[in-house]
């Protein structure tokens, strides 16, 4: 049954209130979010810098929420050894950033992480056909990487539908994550398309003037709407 699906929430910590970060983390714990999402940017792959491992490790030492690492980094193999896995952690790299994606995937798996691969909006799902059985999570960027608050590229949801149909047909076990513009207008369609993990950022979770607890409650309502619609249509 589609309604048996659990759609997980990954909270993008770079969008939190950094003047009250400890308070926000406690709220995420109370709300039982599934992951804390860490964006790591090198200023080359995308035009911004964010979240070094010193900051990340301080957060990790003060919460039991599993980590969801998103490396927006050219040649991520250069920095993989900076990350130490805990049970359930995901480490994701970009297809577009790797000279030897298969080698990097295997290294991440051997380190003990669940391994994820990100696809930018213009990158087709077909590029990962020959490594799909090595991947635990396929992440679809619905905006171009680099800045929060961008508008969804609508064609990216067709990519999610294709991935969902592909795994059903071939009985693959990867999860589908969506990152970008996860908000009230888009979440039901994302869930109906086949998303298993939603990365909540500035447009859906850490909203100015609204408690993260209230935002998470609303997100779960939108997720339920998407599951109900998917159940009615058989998607």
C-alpha cells in the first residue's frame, strides 16, 4: 500500500537560526526529524561556501539525529576522509563533480556510509544506469545548487517519476531524495512523484517568523496529502 510509505524529513541546518542553533536542534529532536542535512560547498562547484567539518562536528557531538551530507564539491574524493560515519548516516556526492564516480561511490560505501548521488536539474537520470545498484539514495536537485530560496525547476519532478518507475520495474532498493524548494505548494507533488526523503530548508522548514516545530507539523500534513493523492491515482 502506498500509504505505508514513510516519507522522511532531512532538515537543512544551513537554513537554521544560527543565533539560536542549539534551540533549533532541540526542536528538531523533539519533532523526530530523520536527518540533519549538511551542505558542504567549496566555492568552485557552486558559487558559495558553507559548513566546514569543524562546525559540523560540533553539531554532531550535540545530537543523535543521523547526518545527511551533501558535498557540493569538485572532486569530493579529496575530502572524503574528513567525514566519520555514524549508524544511518548518508554521504552524497554529485555526478557532475566526479572524474571517477564509481571509485568514489565504492570508497564511501567502504567507509561505512549509505552512499548517495546527486543529479543537477539538467542532468538526466540515465547517467547513473550502470552504477545504480551501488547507490542507496538518488537525490534530485529541483533547483541549481548554490543558494537557498530558489524556485523549483518543474521538469525535475518528471525525473523523480522516471526514477520511481525505474526502481519499481527493476526492483531496485534505492531511496529518492528531493532537495530544493520543498514547500507547501510543491511537497504533495514531490511525494506523489515518488520522493522518500525531503530536504527542508528556508522555504518549508526554517521559515522566518515560524517555529520549526510548526513548520515540521505542516510539512507532515503536506506529505500526508501527497500520499493520499498517490493512493487515489495508484502512483
